C-alpha cells in the first residue's frame, strides 16, 4: 500500500474513532492533524508496526487535553463573573477624568471588600484562596477539609453576593 493510502486509512479510522468518543467534527479534524504532526515530529515512521496504536494514543491524549482546556475555559468564564461586575450601565464610557475613574475604582473595591468581609468564614476563605492565591478547587477543598462541590458552592455564593451588591 502506498504511504498516501496508509495515511488516508489511518486518518479515516482516527476520525471515526474520535467522533464516536464524542468529539465535534471541527475539533476531530484538528486533533487528527495534530496527532499526525506530533507523530512525525517525534521521528516515528508510518511503516512501523506500532504506528497505528501510537497514533491512536496521541490522538486520544490530544482530545483529552482539548476537553480539559475547554472545561477550564468554561469554568473560568463562569468564575470570572467577578470581573464582569465592571460591565453594565456603570461601565459605559463617560466623560469622567482618570482621577474620577480611580476614585470610582477605589469605591468599588471598598464595597467589594465589605461584601467579602460579610461572607460566612468558609465561603470567604474559599473565595479568597481561589481568587487571590490562585488555588484550584481541589486544593482549596483539601485545605478547608470540604468537598470540591462545597468549594464550588462557596465561590458561587461569593460571586452572587458581589454581583448582588453591584446591582443595588
């Protein structure tokens, strides 16, 4: 079989396999291309007996990496609600001078600090560890002795309280 035919067959098999594993069509194409690229860059040959299994392992790992990245991005978008507090009617472009902007920012920061101080202790600790020490939910859960789910609830509650305070 020609090298082009081998590549075409492997590509087709990888696409079917990754699609069955739940990959989106556009992502699957990218993963397959990246798998072949990594395979080639690592110096492997398509005529070797372990080429097919190695390509599948590389593709699987790439797809898992994409899923993890998408999951992190999704969580980050959800967690970044605190940054979205600067959006909305108060954030519209204004004629305010930079000095006025700094005063408004200080007032907003002071209001946020007041809300954070008023949170229940565990909720406040979880929020501060996540936002200011950049710990993962799993690390926070271990430190506080609670489940990851509870940490998620604490952080969500803190964000809700911050958002609620901005709406007043």
